[in-house]
C-alpha cells in the first residue's frame, strides 16, 4: 500500500444538464454514506437507503449519460475521513452483490452456470456475512505493516496503530509469504457492545446504534484512544488478496490457510455442494443467528473452486463468483404511542417508548428504551412520532431516529417527570450526570428490580426466580430487602397463590445452589455502579476476598490495570455506605459464600506450575463445584476458559460432559476426569513438558 493525498471532489460542470432528481439523490445518498461510514451516526434505515439507491440506479440505467462522477453507484464505500493518513489498497477492496430471497440465490447460481456453460451443480463455500467494518491487513516478511479500512475501495484509512491492539490481529506470522494481504471484518461482540453502550449511557455520551457502528467507531478513534475498547474488538479473516500459496485451490483451503497462520475464521462456514444446499445453509444460519456472539446480517456464498472464480472474473464493484444472501431487514418504521418512565434497580428514571407493535429482527417489539433525557433531546422523540426501530440479533430494540417528514402537527417535546412515578419522591439529577434518579432507598421499584438483577444469570443465578414470582414475594411481604430471599422457607412459599409443592422445592433448591457463589458473581449481585463482569473479575483476583476489597481506598483501586479513577471512586464510595455493609453482612449470615483465593496482581503473568495452561471445564464434577475447581486451577497458575481450541491444554470432563468433550477428542486435547485433575493439582500427574523433560533426562 502507498500513502497518498486526499482526492479532489468532482468538478461542478459535471452535473450540468442532469435532471434535478438525480442530483438530489446523489447529494442525499452521499450525505447518508458519510453519516454512516465516516461519522458512524446513520440517520435513515438501511432499507430506506437501499430504496433511494435503487431509484438512482434505475434512473442511471435508463440514462447512462446522466451518471455523475461522484454518484454513490460508482463506489463501494465512503471516502476516508479527515485526520487519518490514506493508503492505497494493494488490490481494490471489493463489495458484494446482494440477493434477498431463495429466488435471487437461484438466479445467481443459474447465471454462473450459464456463463460456465455447465449443467452440473457448482459447489459454494457458505460463510456468515459478518456485520462489522472491513479491514485489510498487509504483512511484509511476516510482520504486520499496514492495516487499512475499506474507505472507497481504492484507498482507505491507515488504522495500523489501533488495529495492533486487537488481540486477534496477529502481529507476526510464521511461514507466511514475503507479502501477504488478508481481508476480514472487525467486529464488536454483542455482549461487549451492550456493555459499551451501558457505560456510555451512564456517562451521558451518545450511544452507538449497533455493533457495526461501534466497531467502526472504535477502530477509527483518533484522539484519547480507549485501548480497552480496541481490545474488545475481534478480527475474523475471510479472504486473501496477495500472497496465496500455489497449492491452494478452493475457498475452503483459503480459510484453512488463514487459520493455520493464526487468524480467526468463522467456525460456522462450510462447503455446500449445490444451490439447494446453500439455501438450506442460509436457513440454518438464520435460525442460529441470535445465538451467535457476533452480529451477522446474512450469508455469503463464494464459488469454492478458485479456478472457476478466475474464469468468472469481476464486475466493477464486485466479483461475479460471490454473493451476499441477506437476512430480512432488522429495521422497521413504527409509531410512538406513548412515552413512560420506568424506575430501575439503582433508582434511575428511564424514559421508555411504547410502540405500535412491530415485527423486527424476528420478534415483535412493543417497547424501546430511550435511555435518558439527553438521548430523548438528541433524537427529539415525541409521542405520535414515526420512528425507525432497530433490533440486531440479541440486541435490545433501539429507536434509531425520528422520521421528521411524518411528524403530526402539535406534538410536544417530552421531558421526564419531576417526581418518581412509583413512590412520588422528588427526582434528582446530579450536576454533570446523564441519569435522573429516585433518591428514596425504600422505593418499591428499586427493590423489585434489584431482586431480578440478583437472580440474573450474571449474578447469583437463581433459577426460576422471574418477574411474576418477585412481584408475589413483594406483595406478600415475604421479602423486604434482598438478603431476605435467602431466608425464604418451603412453608412460607407454600402460602403463595398458585405455588405448588414442586415449585416451592425447586425454588428452595435454586436458592441453595445460588448461595454457593463466587466473589465476582457476588460483586455483580451487589449492583455497584460501573462494575460489570470484567471489573468484578479484576477486583476478585486482586483482593481474593471481600474484606480487603472493602478496605481498599480509591487510590489502591486505581492502581489495578483496567480500573480507572471513575470506577475506583464508585467502588470505594459504594463500600463506604453503611447500608451496603449491613446488607452484605446479612447476605453472609444467610449462608451466601464464595471460595477465597490468594490476592494476585491480575495484570501479572500468573505463576505456578500450571501457568500458561488453559483449562476447559465440562459436565459436573462430583463433589467439586465449578467455582471451586476454577479457584484451585487458578491458584496453581492455570487459566479457565470457556471454549475448546487447539491451544487448550486440558479439558476436565465430569458427568454428562457434552460437545466440549467431543471437540477435545477431535482436536486431540488432553482430557482428564476429576481424579486426574486432583492428581494434576497435587503434582502427581506430570504435565506434557515435564514428561518430555523426564524422557530427555532418562538414561537410554
Ligand atoms: S468477501 C472479494 N466474505 O461484506 C469479496 N465479505 O457487502 C470480498 N463481509 O466488503 C468480500 N462477511 O466487508 C466477504 N464472509 C465474508 C463477509 C464479507 C462480511 C463484508 C465485507 C464486504 C461486504 C460486502
């Protein structure tokens, strides 16, 4: 890639004699392209953009002489933004042509077979269409030299410094050709996206519309770069531009080549022997979509044979041998019937739009959070407005924007009520904060939502304790503070309406199970502002137990890598609160407990015999709880991870172990049962390298 200057805009004469509708569409589409790609803040839905784009395409098709030089149909992305150095791509970065349904897919297959003059089915490589920001990585002599965004396809922005922070971008490759360019997608996993927006919301910053915009925005940070955000990005590779070795003959082998070099590729990919199989693959992928950790917006089919790909060749913007088969739109229009205020577990008053029910992204949406007053003001959402609603994968539905053209007369700006709608206490919004809160510690809405939070999967995970049951427990006065949950008895539960013996027993058993928790889970259950799973894990590792953490001042907390001054201050002041301390005492006296570990610097490389070894736990280990097993492995320096890969050292398989055990066997990862684990921890079972050393030492 070469560094170039910015390109000149098209000359004004070029548009002379072109009808105004075309000029209007070109200007309008270019503006929306910029908002989307450069500012990461789209104003209209993707489907509305596509509609206007198709109108322009049709006009240009009828009158090719009217195609303006800056028409968006002539390019594949948006020009690079000011502020980044531009780099020219080694080869133009292409886009993909789209189809929306099985018919379109069949049309694509027929076109290909017609061009090849072939009746036999063509095999396709099916892949998820990753919904992120595309990126080219160029390696020289095995070292990463440049990372560039797509930009306009010809030249993109040099984002090398930021890309180097992404953990799945390899910085050095072994066995790579002298020059190698790899294409792929930068993604923000959905969980990380939700966390990012939650934090931004709490700080009064503008929210990202979807994981794609958040990924693009993170990759293109120019000032005060937030390294944590970059680390939460993921790079998945899907193509090679330059440097493919000779023997590689299919797209499937391209993916294997990339994986061998250490790139992450989509595990959901596979070869489809015919178009019928491709359509089935697309449907399967659609059914799995909401379970995937990253956002996808369709499937991509590439002719598997690279020789056939070469025969088919390229169009100006896209290859003839590949197609994107998109899922139905995840954005729809609907009407805001009302805006009401909900009160959360921290007392935060959240405006919520009550919507005319609309089917979007596979579910019917009738409510969408508007987050806070600033967000309502920014979007100026009013009762009666028509809005663009978006729901992506698992992501909570969002109001993207208001369709101002459709606003009825005499609407009013919306403002939060001055008093808590549940208990009537006057609400407060501290200076400089985005959130307005109900300050009443006894507000019933707070208690209800705290109980639901505590019962949640990330916190104490009380199976079966849902909204209805919580309401009943509160109505009957069985629970007045969160620790009361653990004082519930079978008898007291049986007094509730519609509570059978079996349900009562189940809840008691679930509470028993939840009592045995881990320190990070307990910290999450406490609902300390700014403390999510990542920070809870850091705090637990650094202090090992709750008492030393409670005694730590903000300065000690800030010294932990990954804990900034804002978080430190929130944690310290939370534990300084007498009512928090007495609540913790009551949780403990109700038997809530966790394994204690040796305090350790979370950023230091772990020490111990198992350092550098990854463990995956699967199935139940008789007599050893999962959290206990994790604590003991970590105490010996090992790391407990969730997914099995070639790099995993051990899979610990208990009773009824499932797919992770199969995967371990497939990959040849060492499998141990409980006894094996205990022997390993006791130093009675040698590690592989110790075995090798012993063999080397042994006299032959
Ligand atoms: S291949 C030569 N494969 O979709 C073809 N692209 O709409 C280059 N995308 O610019 C692209 N998932 O950013 C390819 N599995 C996948 C993809 C993928 C997502 C993106 C990519 C491309 C855009 C086209």
